[in-house]
């Protein structure tokens, strides 16, 4: 009998690793790398979608909405339409200011889109009318703008804590959370920030023949921030807000000389009442909504004073660990908050949802592997089925490691790709083990060692298995070129399924023969 000559890579791999003492070590390393990848990969509930866009804010003091629309909104909209990749443009005109929101087609490179938007606005600065303030171009950053944790802080019913003190307490917690690793930004909503409030009596202003502009100019002389002027209140007074910086004491404002009347100085305290409090212009009542079990109607209850802390993460970081660290940081201050009569409730925990989604899919993945093993037993036998069952976790482990090394996150779509590929990745191992089983009982295998039978059986099915697997891989690759939101959302499938199929070939040619030699029962025939 002529010695058998190996013809393709399947036979070479089987022959190289069949008796190699490093084979079990490599197998153990693959399983360990897969487990570590599963634990270390950033977890998200859904894959992040690349969205590009931005806002352009242009102010013209004293301009009406109609004027803003004609001289700012419409000209800029025409210029922005010249940018390739822009999908939507929304313009909004208000008193003194115009805002244009720009959205690119999903999938456009965010940094390049932001640069094009800024460049287009700067190119047409000379076309803006005189008196226009420098435009503010603020790009969207969906990676850090969407919060993963929101925590609502509220006063207890018997709490008389000052609004300013409440803000400062929550501000300290915000600073601690903002210092955590991979926290991109934290935002406080509903805060009542400390400031001096000036309530001007319009009747006194008129009696002294003083304009509001003179009052504002006087205040501006000791404050780098120009005061924001609210509309006339129902009491006939007018409120000037946002006075900071150089003013350290309320007496500085009270004794501020606004003008001269008949040779005598007119002080601000003669025209207005001045208080150090919070920014009352931003105050809004907060309502909680809830639904009774026996009713379909939403009911609302006044929540009183409430501050909501929103925490966002950096792109590609682990939502689960960041959410846990954030909540742990708040819990460290629980006693301090309780002593001040402040309670809190976690209203959104994206990390917990992501962790539950991943764990649930991993659980289903394990169940699916066991189902495959049970199905294979009647057709292949329990020993052969065991070989395939061991090969499947190795394939998934190596695929997970590749995903981790390519900076992917683990989410429901990533794991769905693994579930989708399960029925495909078992094929190669089944083909190899079935052919080994067949060759064991062929007459021409009489007198051959079990190792030679395994190598020949693996080498024999190499070409056809390679072609079949590559054909399936090619059917998945076109999905990577699907555009829009759906293409971005489903991107983990074309990224991971072809990798899993390629890995399944490697495992089938390297470890399935090795496991067959160790597990299958073979009696040499003379």
C-alpha cells in the first residue's frame, strides 16, 4: 500500500496538532481568553449608532424672529445645503437669536462632518449682517450625550433645606462622579443655582426718568456677565437675573449708583428689591406620573423640589461598571443626604438593563449548545456528540476574543450573531467527526493506526468543507454594506458571523481530530 500523502491544509493542521503536547494547552488558553473577553468586553444593551450633526446658534441683539429668519436662518440653510451628506436642516427663529439644527445621513463620519459644518459657517461670516454675534457651532456627540444613569434627588416633605444649599450638596456628589474613569460628562437638571435677583419697580424707574438700559449698564460695570432681563411681571416689576463675578455681597448691589437725579445719586436699592437666592427664572414645577394597577389613566403628583443628575459614558466603555460605580458613589453619601432630609431614586440604569440583556442571551446560548448536543446523540453517538459539543464553546470563545481585540462591544446584536451562527459553526466539526467515524469502519482502514485514519479522514473532506464554509461567509458579507440606521444597528452580524465560521474551520481541523483521538473508542484491526 502506498503511503498516504496529505493534500490540503486540513490534513496538515490535523497531522501537526494531533500528537502535539501543546494542543490541550492551546485549547485551554482559547477557552480562558473567551471567558476573559466575555467579562472584560464593554457591555451595552444595543450597539451604538454613528449619528452626525450639530447646531448653529447665531444671535442678533434686538432682532425680531422675522428678521432672524430672513437674515440668518434662510441664508445659512442655503449654504449648509452645499455640504455633501446632509439629510435634514431645521431652523428656529426667536427674539434675538436663531438656531439651525443639522443632521447628516446615518453612517457619516462624525469628526469629518463636524469639520465641514464649522468650515462652511466660517466661510460665510462676511455675509452676516452688522451687529451679529459670533456664531456658535455646537456638534452633536451621541456617544456622550445619551445618559446611562439618571438619579433624581428630592426633598422630603418636612425638609426646609435652602435651595442653594441643596444645589451645593448635589454639586459635590456630581464632582465626585465626574472624576470616575470613563465618565464623559454629568449634567444637573432642575437645579436652582445661586444668584442675586434684582426686582425692579417700573413705576419708580419712570418717576426718576431712568431707563432700564442705564440700570443694566450700571450692573454690567461691576459684573462681567451682562444681566438677563425677564419680561414684566404681573406685579408691575421687572426682574434682572444672573448677576455674578465681582459682586460678593448683597450690599454691593444695594449701594450701586445707577444715575443722578437733581444732583443726588440714585442707588439701586431705591429702584428695586434685591435678594440673594436661586435662579427663579428657571424654576418649574416637577410632576411625577404614575398609573394605578386598576386604571388605564395616568395621574400626576407634584414632586416638589427635585434635581436630576444624568451621567454619560465615553464611547466603547463598559456601561455596566460605570453604572455600578456611579450608584456606589451616591450610596457613599446616603447618610449625609439623609441627615439633610434629601432622598434619591435611580430613575434610569442603562448598565443594569445591558447586563441583564447580555446575561439572558448568554444563558440562552448555553441552552442552545445543550440542545444541539442532545440532537446529535441519536445520529452520531454520544462520544461523537461530545466532541462537537466541546468544539462549539471553543469556536465562540475564539470569536469573542477576536471581537474584543477589534474594539467591539458585547450587546444583544453581538450575541444574536453568535446565536445565528450556532447552526452554521457546528457543521464543520460534525463533518470532520462523521468522516472519522466512517473511515474507522472502512475495509481499507484495516491495519492503519487510529492517528493515520484521523488525519486521512480530515484531509479528505478539507476542500469541500472549505468551499462550503467560504460560500456561507460570502452570504453574510454584503450585510456590512447596508446603509442607514438598520445597517449600523445590524453591523455586528457581518462582523462576527464570518469570523465565527472561519474559526469553526480552524477548530474542526485542529481540535476535533485531537478530541476524536482522546474520546472515540477505536479497536485496531490486524
